[in-house]
C-alpha cells in the first residue's frame, strides 16, 4: 500500500500543498489533473527521487527515509511517458541493467524475460534490437517489462500512453488493465485522459494547483463532483457523439 500524508513541496512557488493520497494494496488509482498541477512531482516524491519539504510517505506501512529508499525502490517499477529506455543499449540490455547489477545469472534473467515477453506480447528475439527500432507502443511495452523485471508490488506510471497513437493506445490500455489485475499490483497511474483514468483506475484522484480536490470511484466524481472545477473537468472531456 502507498500512503502519502500531508505532502508539501515548494520550488519558486508552491507545487504541492498538503497532499494526502492513498493507493490500497492491489488497487489502481488514476491521478489526473491539468498540466503543471504537480502530478509528476508527487510521483517522484513517492519514489524517493526528490524530497518533500514536509509530510511523510509510507510504503506498506514503512516510512520512506534516506536509509531505506534504495531498498524500497526495488519494490517499485516506474514507467514514464517517453519510456526512458537507454538508446545506446539493446532492449535486452535495458531490461537487465538492474538484475545485472544485482548479480542475477543469465539463466534467471532469461527466464524472467521470457515470462514478461509473454505477458506484454513482445517477441523474445526482437530484444536484441535498440529501442528506437521499435514502434512507440512496443517501446512502452518494453518499458513496462523493465519496470516489472524485479516483480515489484508497486507500479508507478507517469502518462505512459501519452505519446501513443489512439488505436495502439486502446490496445495497450486493455493489456495494462489485464496485467494489473492478473498480477495484483498496487498501481498509481498518471494520465490526463479521464476515459483512461476511469477505465484503468479503481479510484480517481483529481488534482488542481498542487491539491487533490477529490478522490473516489468515477461514478462519484461524475455524479457528485466536489466543486465546479471537478464538474468543468468532467464536462471538458468531449464525447465523440456530442457533435453529431
Ligand atoms: P504535472 O506533472 O502535473 O504536469 P509537475 O509536477 O511536472 O506537473 O510540475 C508542477 C509544477 O512544478 C510546474 O509549475 C513545474 O514548472 C514546477 N516544477 C517541477 N519541477 C521543478 C523543478 N525541479 N524546479 C522548479 N520548478 C519545478
Ligand atoms: Mg507530468
């Protein structure tokens, strides 16, 4: 379980203001909100990549500190919008960076990679290629494989499908949903698409200007918006049939 309690962070202006967020074990929470509202900053704080000015992060009840951050991070997989794969390494080398460092045998690495190829629908033999020889959707599948290599309980995704074209995106959303539920992972997914947030998340947390305005199931957010911002945000997502 991920628990962020009263997180505050200021750069030249306040970016996060007393943010409290919970992702229950085995559930997916979609974090959504306008660009610049603080989503990525919150996610980096959850990973311990940056420190908050105040507030605490607990991972499965254990408070995140300087001393345990590396150990706790091994239990978290991280996928970002651009994939974040190293371009000069083959896909396989990208997948095995950390396992290599941890001293896994080639046999163990291969076995894990084969499992993940099956899960993400990536042909094993293609992994000798460099990341830029894959399509955007395939590259994101490989990023997801990399995040899953150590079989973490927690997966954090920062707009993972943001740059993927609509048809592939639709397919990846379906696959992600299946993967999350099959594996029983605890997932925090950042998106700016309400449809995607609702499809993938058990709960949605809606953020504005460094604050979480409302967290709950999509039906509550649509039927009982906390304020006019939430209402506007919901209404701003155009349905394809609206213009007909
Ligand atoms: P989001 O992911 O919701 O688009 P971010 O968390 O990336 O938003 O950024 C929130 C705000 O914090 C933005 O105004 C951004 O410019 C600012 N910000 C983020 N990182 C830094 C930084 N390292 N230094 C200064 N300002 C930052
Ligand atoms: Mg962001």
